[in-house]
């Protein structure tokens, strides 16, 4: 063994280069590329959507005769028609991108951070911390997710902040467990022992050896968390427990459903449904690429 | 083995206790005024005080907690504000309704998923069948279950009129237990059942496909092939060994279904536990909401317990300690 390889073995790898590698990895998977393209388009629409929206999302449209312009089919004036309450569907639809992005982003950061910290501490140091964490996740995993969200949001009050809080409480647990077991296997690898023997500190080993090697699993989990968060917010809104002051796709579908207009007003139902399907599927397509890579037995041989 | 079962049972009791404690915080501590959500409005002062005594809403937080645990241990969740009868009288008949769509839906999803998953896993890697199978499964997996419900409802109920999209039976249909064996019931069951099946199919398909891909390169497959067994039978060998994770996945999936089915029950107005939970929450009928939540949590604990016990039975490599 040469001196150079010894050095890299001890120095480890930068976290950012590991992240760059795992993003580059996505580019080799054509399904993941499709997912990334859709996701990119959605992020763009979330940023510029409110400027593109021709009307205020909750503004009631009037006809020339001064009556409520309800359930108007698509026209030049209202490209996606109007709702039963005379709101412009296209404007509501465009505002919906923003709320989906916010829910997904905040959940990704919160869940990704909490799961990683707990998973790494518990997996790396083991012992007492690990015991407590495992008992905690045992309990947390037996809480029915959607019913918990329904009850908690109803009791806390249906605001977007509370919805995100509940989503974070719900989904950190699975990630912590998955990351913990990944850390457990990394910890036992020979290079970690070398690094320890060479006098590397715990912080050094965690930051430069463990984390860079579990980046894919963290990314996989973050991707899935974003999907779950968006689905949970959409489900809550569809059940009528969303934030009534912001437009979301789930809420649009809730109003179309509860006002009994599913069949007649296709222009009101199809856009939010399609957007949700595209967004969540694109996240799953990205997640799948990581899944294939983190499971060596699935890699093409 | 017996020691393992006992320990698992003790663990389950512990989890139920923890869930109850979480419920105590959710319903009693978190709200600004728990009496406002647990006692009906418009009661006289004496009646209010008497109820507060009975519900253990007086005294220190610790006293309240002990009283709360006592009530729950006795199965006393009080009366529903809306129905004006004990919550269990409302909820018990609904359990069967939920299971009626959860279990057959899950089994159908698993069976279809396993069949298609085997085909996809056995197909040449990188081929058309494999790629389109994975792509479609991943995309369908991303369809929120209420969107599946809405699509089925719009197409097969309102447009084509093939199936009813509301409730469990036409007005004036047979009631009681006999109703589960009428054509009318099966007719109403069809769409919600298909919705649950579609919801579970992709996940099963991908799981089965991974299993088959992992198994197809194992030595025993080479051996079977070398014996001159036809392709189809060789695939069956790989499939059978891939079923273990699928079967053990079924129990937690059942738990997840019972919880996640809420949305499908709402779309099809199917009178199950989950729909009642949502209705109770929107009607601010908190005793009923609390009991429904507890019921769902206990179902999950039982499903996980069953999964752990079944795992050992199915996989002889599992050693109980």
C-alpha cells in the first residue's frame, strides 16, 4: 500500500463532494432524470406562479350582468374555467404550486436534519442514546399517521405551520431508524477502525467518513419525506382540514368534491389531480434511483 | 418461544400505554381549555361539575392523568356528543366495514402485485417490459389515494353508472349482518375495493420485483435451470423465495391500510372507522374522535404483533430470543 492511499483512507472524503457524486449518480438513471425535470419545472412554477396567475385566487368572478360567474367552462377569459364559487381555477392552480413547494421543502429540511442527527448519534455512539431512541421510535411507529395528523391538526388549529409541525413529528422517526442502521454498518467498516487508530476524532470520523458514505441513504430518505409530506398535506386538505386561508390542490379537490361537482367541472378537478400525481411520482422516480443504488443486490451485474 | 410471545405481549401493552399518554397530551393538555372540547356546551353548572368529576378533569395534572388511564383501562371513553350514545356503540359496528375493504383490497393488491412483479423481475434487465413495468408502478405509486377514488367515482359511477359510489347499500336494503351477503352490498363494495387494490398494487409489485431480481442470480436457480425445468417453473422458484418479505410486509401494510383508508372511506362515503374519525373531528365530537383514534392505534399494534409472530413461523431462520 502506498503512502498516498493511506492518507486518503484516513482523511476521508468531503461531504460536498459526496453530495455532488450522488447527484451525478441520478443523471445516469433516465427515470430519475425525468423526475428531476418535472421537479425542476414545478419549482420554477412555484416561484413564478403567483405572478402568472391572472386573478386573485379567492376573488369571486362576476358576469356582465352582475351575477356570480360560477362553473364556467374554460374560455379565453378563464383558461381553466371557474369554480362553483366563481373563483378562477387557473389562478388557484398556480398558487397551489407554492404551498406544495413550501410544505415539501420545510419537511425535507426538518425531517432530514432531525433524522440524520438522531440516526447518526444513535448509530455511532450506541449505548444509552441508542436504547432511548429505539424505544422512542418503537412507540412512534405504532401511531397511525393520517389519523394522528387529522386529530392533531384539528386540535392545534388548521394552519399551514401546524400542518408542517405535525408532518415533522410524524416522519422523522422512520428516517432516524433507516439512517441509524446505515451508520451501524459503516461504523464497523475497517477504514473507520484505521482512522480511529490513526487518532482521528469522533467529529472527524462522522463528518468525513460516515456522513459521506451514507449521503445516498439520507438523500433517499429526504426525497421520500418530501413525497410523504406533500401527500399528507394534500390528504388533510382534501379532508377539509387544510389551512383555509391558502390555496392548495387538496383543498381545491375538497371543494369540488364536497360541492358535488366532480363530474361536471372536469376543468376544476383535473389540473390539481394531475399536478399532485406528477409531483409525487417525480419524487418517487428520483427515490427509486437511490433505492437501486443503496441495495447492491439490485445493481445491474 | 413462549417467553418471546410473553415479551412481545408486554411490549405491545407498553406501546398502548404510550399511545394513551400521547392521547392524554393531545386531548387534555394541548388544548387551551380541555373542558370545552370534552364537555358539551350548554350544560348547567352542576351538571358540568359532576361530569368534570366523573371525567377526572379536576385536580392536578397528575391526578387527571391517573383518572384518565383508569377510564381508558375500563374502556370508558364516554358518550358521543353527536349520536348521544356510548362511543363504542357507534364504533364497533364500523370495524367490520373498515376490514371489509381493507383486507380483501390488500390481498388483491398483493396477489396482483406479486404476479406482475414476478413477470417484471424475471424479464431481461433493461428490456422494454422491465423498464415500462417499473416506470408505471412508480408513477401509479405516486397517485394519492383520493385521486384514485375521485377518478373511479367519476368514470365508473357518475359517467358510466356501472357502480354506486355512495355508502354500503341502497336505501331500504337488508340491514344487520345479512347485508354483507347481498348483491347490493357487493355492488357497493366494488369501487372502494378497487381503489384499495390499486393503492397497494405498485408497492407490492416493486417489492416482488426486487426479490425476484435478487433471487434470479442465486445458485439454486442455476441448478433448477440445469435440470432442464421449463422457464416458467424456474421463475416460480425465484418467486416463491421472494414471497417471504411480501408476506411479512402484509401485516404492517394492513395496519397502514386501516389508517390510510380514511381518505377512501370519505370519497366513497363508506361507513368505516376512519370516516367516522374525520366526521367526529369536523363535528367537534371529541370523545368519539379520541376513541376512534385509540381503536386505530390498537389495530396497528395488533397487526405488528401478528407480523412478528408470523415471521418466525414462516422463516425457520428466525430465532426467537
